C-alpha cells in the first residue's frame, strides 16, 4: 500500500490520509521551493495539486530545482512538473497553468483550492498571494531563501496575522532573487520540504500539530541554528484589518525599473533595430524569428552581454514577454541606452506573422 508508512502514524491514520486525498493545494511557482514541496506533496497523496508557473526550464535551474532534468531544458516548468509528479504518483490529479499569477487570474484560482503554497522569490507576488488569501479566506504557506538562510511561516488571517502584518509594504531596498543573489540548492530543499510538512499539518489537523501560524521559523544553515519568532497581528494592517470585500488585488511584474515595450507589429516596423531572442537554444531550435540573434537570458545574467554599441536600438523577446523584460532591465543597468521588450514574445509574433523559421 503506497501510503502505509504514514497511515501507521497515529497522528495521520486513515482519517488523516483521507483528508490528504481530498485536499486541493495550489503551488505558485515550481522553482527552488516549489520543486521539493511538490515532490513530497505528490508522494504523500495530496489529491489535487495545481501548479502555476510561466517560466521555462533553464540549465541554471537544475542545481536546486530538483523536479527537472537536463532533457527538460527549454520546456514549460508547469508541464514538466506535472509529468514528473505523475511518474511519481499517477493516482493524483494535477492541473497546470502555464501563466503568471496576476490580479486577473488570482480570484478564480484561489477559490478553486484549499491551501496556497508560496514558491515565489519576489515581494510583488507574495503580496498578491497574501491579499488574495485574506480576501478569499485561504491559508497560505510562506517560504523564502537567500544564500545560506531560509524562513517559513503559515499565514491565515482567520486565526492569526497575515504577511502584511510582518511586511506592510515592499522594502525600499531591492532584494536580489535566487538567480541574482545566489543560493545553495540544499537550502531550497530544506525550506520547500518544511513548507510541504506545514501543508500536511494543516490538511490533517491533528491536535498535536502546531503549524507556524503567527510564527516565523528561520534557519541559518552556516551554523544550523533555528529560531521561531512570534508575529503579532497588526490592528492597522493594510490587508487583514479591512473587510474582505475592501481588499483590492493589485500586482506589478517584479522587474526593477521601467522598460518600454513594443508590439510585434511595432517591432517589425523598426528595420534598424537589432532583434535579440533571449530564450534558450532548445526553444530557439523549435522555432524562431527570421533575422533574430540568439542570446539567452542565462548568458546575460552571467554577465556575457551582446557585443553591440551601447547606443544600438535593441528589441528583446522571449516566449511570452517576461524574460525579455528581465533581460532588458539588466542591459539598461549595464549602460545600453535604447532597449525595448516585445510584448507577448515569440507566441505573439507567431500569432501575427506565423513562424518564419519554418
């Protein structure tokens, strides 16, 4: 019997396993945190798992995102995650959303699930998750990692504080994400597995369990010291002190600074521009815009920049228009003066003009 070892535990038992099988968990992000969390939730038999992630697998992900393999580089993370999880446990239902979580799709998604698991690495999305969780009365399991440090918590505004009680607004200082600041893969694994355990505690609800509601658990892996800090509920919180109907969902993409965008039609009309494809080679090989140059985001993030005069007009594109924004921001910081991102990416180009590479 697949779940015998956990059913044997009196804190789980048959009733707890039935609760796990009935649970509906949405994982926002299938990266460093989402990968280990999803593996253990699927293995535990969570009956319905939703995965939302708009990104593609990059070779640099493989050091910590253990759901993916070298063969999956260039493929949608959400789709690859579903294939891997179904290979592990074919008895569960998995729904994938190859999209970015935003203010428009959040209401339908959150109302379809019982618990939200945070696998993100930016404040913008965490604030959106929190505000939607307050609005729709959903508990969510928070995780964050940077370098050798990690932290986790459970936010449930019905019984404790929310994330904005801890962080009322985004810090003014920019915090690097994993791709920019670096992280040890095993740290992501420790925090992701802790998040999975918190989900199981919430779902099974045994009286001996003490989920991290109102508590922030921190881990310093250099010394292996842990701390648990109490999070007080803020009576003036900008989210959970309001009536639920008054909570407004807002979201801006976590890209630092302004990057102008062009539609495919506008980009096509700028014949003197240099068109750069920032996808990975595996994606390029499946189809690309005739005349574009391949220069993957992974190279740009590693400091390997296009050998172009800095006054050159550059139009960047990716698959859907998100990675090109990130690449454009990096080029702007490095002194390139005239940089654009093509909205909608390669998919929008194909919708307008077809695949010229075929």
